C-alpha cells in the first residue's frame, strides 16, 4: 500500500520551493520603494544593540536601521522575533533586512547574504568567577563552557574546544547565572554584554583581558537580494560622516544602573522606564491568544469528534474520517513550537494577518486535536438509552446529537475542557518564538534589559499562578452548579 503522507510531503516541499523561488527572484529594492517603507527584523534581547524601552524597540542597531531608512527616503517597520527565527523571516520574504548583532559565518552565508561593510567591531571575551584559575584561552580545554545558542561564540567553542562540555543557553545572562551557581566554569560572550554583566555582578565575576577573537557586525539581507549593494553604499556613508560612531557612543558611553537591594531590583525591573507596561501587554496578548485558540479548538474538536463517531459510509464521511485520523496523528505527534513555525512561516507567510491572530490559529489547531478526543470520550459516556429515548420521541440523528447527547457529553467533560484551557494558557508561552510579546516573552525582555532574572521571572510566575487559581475556582463553581441539576 502506498504511503499517503509521502505525496502530501512532496506537494508541501514543491509549494515551499516555489514560494522561496518567488522570493529570491523578486526585485526587492523596487518593491520597497514602491510601497514606501522597509521592514527590519531583529531580536530585542541584546542590549545595547536592540532591546525594549517600555513598548519601544531601541538600541544601536535600531538607530542605524532608522538612518538607513532615512537615506532611502522610507519609513522603517520593526519586527521583533526570536534570534533563531531571523533567517526564516528573511528567506520567507516577510522582512527586508536584519540587524541583530549578527556577524559573518560560512554556515549562515549559505542561507542569507551579509553586507560587505560592517558597522561595529566586537570581541568574544571570556567571563569567569572572580577567584577562577582560568587566565587564558588555553585554560578552557576540558572545562564546562557556557555560550549563547547560535552566536559566534557557540561556533568558535564547538570547533576549538572539542574536549570541553559546550552548554548552549538562550543568552549570556542565564549563562553567567549558571556559572555563579557552579554548573559552568566559564562563559564566552560578546564584550559589551560581558562588561554590563561584570557591572551587574560586581565582585563576583570578571572579564579576562585576553579575548578569543574579533568579529564585526553586518547587515543581513535575503539570499540573492539586490538590496545588499544599497546597504553597502549607505553603511559607507554613515561611517564616513560619523553617524555610526555617534550612535555607538550614545549607547556605550555610560554603563547601565542596575539598582541596589531587593527594592532597587523591583524598581529597576518593573517601574523604571515603564517596564510594567511590557508585562501588561504580554498578559493581554496571552489572554487574547488563549481565548481565541480555545474557541477555534472547540470548533475543530467538535468536527473531529463528529467525524470519528459518525457511522455513515458515504465518500464524504470516509474522507472526513481519514482527515481526522491524519490530523490527530500529526498534531499529537509533533511539538507545538514546530507547528507554530510551520503555520507562521509557511502557511501564512504571504498574508497580512497579525502575529497574534496567527498564534491564535496555531494554538487553536493544536488544541482542537485534544478537545476532539475529550469530546469524543464525553459523547461515548452518554448512555445508549438516551439515543433510543430521543428517537422514540421522533427526533432525527442530528437533533438527537445536538439537543440530547451533546449537552450531556459537554457536562461530563467540562472539567477536562477547563484543564485544557489552563494548559493552553501555559502553552502560549512559546508564542515569543514568532515575536509575539506574550507574558513569558515580556519577562524575557525585561530580564535581558536589567540582567536580573529573579524579579521578572517571579512576576511572571505569580501572574500565571493567579490566573490558574482563578480558573480552577471558576471550574469548581461550575461543577458544583452542574451537580445540582443531577437527577437523584
């Protein structure tokens, strides 16, 4: 028997290649000038190059991007996503160029194009505990080295310290905390974040004078894009007239003030620069995505339950049952993050839907598989005598299901549906991978700004706990009311 998934996979690959071919063949410069704006993709978790100041994205890279847009006579649109998603944004054609503290590497250059001109020279430095015996690069062999996933320090350490344990973490802030807890011997990161971390953890860590290597940050554009020549020309002008130097000086002249004591940490993490607004924005987006996804999930789940239980032998029902089985296998067999990436970067790549709406759809599609199984079990739990009684009263199959069986099934599974709602709230924490500022990503943004993981994570955890506690109380109240209507 032929594998039906093979043909579907081949069709998907052909559609994707066709879409990518269209992206690469376009005259991007002409399109940009015609629409009147240029779109930047970045990862606002790398202060001082790109970070959030309240709800605004700022930093060295952002100011340079604004100068580039100004030189081209265009407005600048900024898109904030996870660092790993930047190449996907460029290759899918949803953004025109990237500035995110990215330096050239041969592996990266296979998927995107780097400008020939650079705008900042950086160093990869070694951060160690204050009393560490590590003094130079040779001392790193055989050690536990913390690096930021996907950054040049990761590639360098993987290639040069093969007998060492390379621990890849989301950012250098977490890596330093791991080192201070004794789980790492050393951290390799960029020099400016390292200097800020040394200020934050004064007396606990130090940055060695010897650095591993120098690198330079460049503008990144889609592979084969004719935008690169424009970027090179504009960067040359901005460097020659001193604009780049002034921007860098503005953000690096004075070290950040991280506050002192617990109250200082709270003020710096939540009050200073209106950072609490980021938490509020994240909470609102989490609630929107969860509620929208639940509605979509219940709708899809109802169709799946109907398809699985229907005994009709028509062609339509056979196709619907096959689709339901295929859908359940794929959704329950793949991680939510993969589904989110596929839906956002492939299925909705050419649409103007907001990231929040796409996240709703993605989580709704995922939730539908689990809601469908829950509803199916609820329908099967209804006594068969209910069907017979309804038919004896003259109700047809559809009326029996909608008016008699389904309300009882819903009552039987209300607790499971509430649990799915609670699980959905926590699952939305991965929406930050496509740049949605949900509650978890809001905490990450503040953590990277302040280099303080404690207050942002504690705040996020407390909010999640309160939401779950309120929903659990509401579920208990609903169950009590439903039990009152039971026939005794």
